[in-house]
């Protein structure tokens, strides 16, 4: 009788251990994460050129009342077999922009075919004049605002819904009405270059908007939209991060 009692205890213990191993496995391995991108894509490479920063950062304990740092945005390069796109050229100084581009990609400014500007704020097209040979594209609302300012030698063209058939131009309003990001597939990952629709990873993690957002509710809807279609987000003023959990 006593043997049976210990046998039951022993078998119960084995069952509990097996169950906890099973749940540990399903929670801790990456095979439960379903990636949203396609494996085959015309995008052959992408790089962040400059990692942006904000003029003030509440996550560094800074007040949002005044500017504390000179600001630059995050600049991204997307390469196809025959074309190269730069998103949000950050550096006004031509030598600096060319230096960063060469340092990170081995490319020269004249190798760029398209400049895409995520929205109308000046820090996101500060370096656009360094790419005079490229086509300049933006969301139609943003393009109209930038063109009205008349600061440049040529016009920013209104973008359609695709660039080179493989990059989606996705409206991402909230920060401004004319904000659009670029989404593309790369090795099974869906990458979203967000501009200021996502300021930094900290803002994303807290589901909070940067204080300059014109429409907070719309910004939060844009967060949801981005989360539903992306594995990697490239924010407007930070390094890229994985958001596919
Ligand atoms: Zn902005």
C-alpha cells in the first residue's frame, strides 16, 4: 500500500515537470513569433545611416518645455538591385552627409535615385539638397507644404502608394496629417521606416506620443496600424527595434 502511495506521488511529480517544460518551451523559443514579412523581396539591403536624437527627451529626465540638444533625424538607406532610396536625409552640410553615407554604405550622393521624406518637418529633409540628381518624393500633403515653403531648387513630388513596386508608402497620420512611412519585406521581416509616427523606442514602449504630435488619438491608431504590419520599426529619432512580439 505504501509503495503505491509513493508511486502515485512520483508519477504526479513527473507529470508536473513535463507540463512545466512544455509551457517553458512554448514561451521561450522564437518559433512562436510569426514574422510578417515575405522571404522574397526586391530589397537586397537596408541600413541606418544616422541614428537620430530628439531636442528633449522625457525618458532622460528632461523637461519638454525647451530644446536642449541640436536635433537630427534617423536616416535610412533602402537598396534594390538597380535603385537606391534614402529616407529622411538628416545632414544639411554636404561634406558631412557624403561622409556618413560613405562610412555606412560605401555610396556617394549621386548613387541615390530617390529621396523619400516622411513628413514636412525641416529636420527630416535638412539634407535634401545634397541629392540634386535624385527624385524627391513625399506624402502629397507633406509635398505640398514643403513646396509652398519654396526653399529648394526643385519640387518634392507627391508619392503614390508604391515605390519601385516593392516598397509600400503607408499613411501614418497623427504627428502631422502628411506623415507617411515606408514598409518593405526583407528576409522574412516586415520593416517599417516610420519617421516621426514613432519618435523613439521608449515612446513606442509606453504607447505615448512625442509632445509635438498634432493629433494624439490618430497617432495611437497609427501605432496600432504599424504594429499590425511590422516586425522592425525604424523610428524618426532613434535606432531601429523589433516590435513583432
Ligand atoms: Zn517631425
